[in-house]
């Protein structure tokens, strides 16, 4: 069984920074996609950042220039560095890792990010 454990969420003032971590309990072979999603109350769960096995990154327009997705293969961990946070970034953030052989992927448990003005 693979577990994705998220950490790093919390309460921060507008303009502040947080770094979210998503650590897999073991190495997952054949990963072709890793992403961070977020879901605010009453809203759909949206993809905010992704990175492919080859290192290509993509970002939602709302976070471009502020968020950076990265990975550390040695630690089986994917990160989301969030800078210049805004109140509208408030949401539960979920990581997702999709091996080529498991299209539904694995999900983290979610971590709350709250940005106050």
C-alpha cells in the first residue's frame, strides 16, 4: 500500500509563504504525473500545479508566478512552494501522484491552507 502524507499547511497572513510537502511511503515506479489540487468550500477541486516525469511544469493562471512545484526523488516527496499568498488561496490542498499503470493515481489526505488579510 502506498500512502501520501501531506504537511506544511497552516494559517498565514496575506503576502506570506508556505511550503507544502507530500511524501510517499515508498518509491512509486512509473510516475508520469504529479500535481497539487485545491478545493475551497463550495467550489470544485481544481488543479493548480503539475509536473511530469520529464520535469515539465504547468500552473493555473491564478497561481502563475507565485507557486512552484518541485520534487525530490530521493525523498519520494513532491513540494508546492507558495509565495505571496492571497486570501483567495485559502483551500484544502491535495497532492496526487499518477503512475502510468494507475490512471486514478494516489491522493494525499489534504492539508488546510488559510490566508488571512
